[in-house]
């Protein structure tokens, strides 16, 4: 099943977000025991994301989430 395209990505760790209200806000991902210091940058343009061959847009391959 194909996933929706993310609307934001962290400027430091690359974690993606699907919530518009998180754009320009702090990344909430924990890296080790500390919170990531990145910011969720907008990725709303149609050419910001490309479907990868490994998962065909599903977000997982061989049962492992990407």
C-alpha cells in the first residue's frame, strides 16, 4: 500500500512528518537520550519527494519500515 507523501523533514536527522502543523517547529525525534536539535522544514512541492525503487512508495521493504 502506497504511503502519503510527507509534508516536512528534519534539517538535521532527516525524520519525516505528515502533519502540516509541525512545519517550522522543532523536531521531536529522540536521538539516543537527547532530543534532535533540528527543525521540520517544509517539503510541500510536488518535486520534493521521489518514490524509491526499494519500497515503491509503501514505506517498507521485506516487512521492515524505511
